[in-house]
């Protein structure tokens, strides 16, 4: 099994709050993140599989980049995540962002010789989330 990863970057703003809680409770839970704020995220998409005997690739990284650009980056880069349909009923924590991205990509990054293995999102240099479906 070989693991191939593409790393990308996007910038987005969000506000962490639960609409079923008061502003005070949201502030207690989410702190200053209950206000609109932004991050410069790094996104790593890892695909696993066997090499194609014709190309020697697990996946052509140009193809993986095109999928990530079209399905994720064009929709979230320089956007307020709370305003996007994909986060309509989801608090856009990094954990939930990873799960939403997984659901978008799981069928698009799939072939006879590879499948989506993980999504890793760095919110800061020190904080990241990894989701494996």
C-alpha cells in the first residue's frame, strides 16, 4: 500500500457558535472564537492504493490537485464558512470542516487502484485535525 498526499492552502473566516445556545453560553464554550475570525488553513489530502502498472502512479497528482481545487478550494478560499451551503447546519470547527470535506471528496477520489485515506487540516502551526472517514 502506498500513500500519496497533496498539500494545499486556503484562507477562510468563521464563527463558532451553536444557534441553540445563548451568546453568553457560546462565549463560554468557544471563547473568542465565538466572534468572526479567520485562519490560514493547510489541507492535506492523502490517497492510498497500489501503483498503476501503466503510469507507476497511485494517482496523478495533477488530477488530485484539480479535484481539490474544483470541489473544495474554489468554494471555501476567502469565504466566510458559516455562509456556505456545505456548513448550513454544521458548526465550522476544524473537526467538522474535515468531515464535510471528506463527504465531498470520498466518491470523487476513488478508482480501481486507490481510495481516499485521510484528510488533515492545519488550523494553526500547532493545531491540526486528521479524519479518516
